[in-house]
C-alpha cells in the first residue's frame, strides 16, 4: 500500500520518504525535517500517537511543528481527540480515498 502512495505522490512532484515504524520515523527526523508527515495510527510496536507525542516533544521547533495529517483506517473518537490535542492538520480515512484522490486532498490541505 505504501508503494502505491509513494508512486502517486512522486508523480506530482512530492519528494517522498517513508518509515515502517514509529521508531524508524523518529530516527529519520534526525536526517532533516520534512514539510509534511502522513501518519498511520496503526504501526508495529509503537502507535502513531506515540510517534506524534514524541514529535511534538522535540526541542527543535522546525521538527516539532511539522504539519501532520493522520491517514489511517483506525477511526476511534478518543484517538481522534488525542490526535487533535497534538495539533494534527487533518484526519483522513484510507478507505475514503484512492491514491490519486489522496494526493488531491493532501494538496488541498497542504498547499504544495
């Protein structure tokens, strides 16, 4: 699934990096700050909320304030509330979008 998203975003000019786990994503932030993070809540070992909490705790504001859009099939109201408290820019359900539609929605949310 990630490969489909990467392909679609790359086709329209996004420079895409991806991580398979919260830990890997946090480690990638040491290489530089992306302009936007698409975050799944259901990740192996540690959740997407764990990643988001750690991201927001980073001392470097360039990293801690990166816009985050949740992209998940997990639609729990309590989790959405917690994510909103952690300043997410949006919460999208994977099942509501084809990869092309997702690109269009991200472009709408985040002016690329």
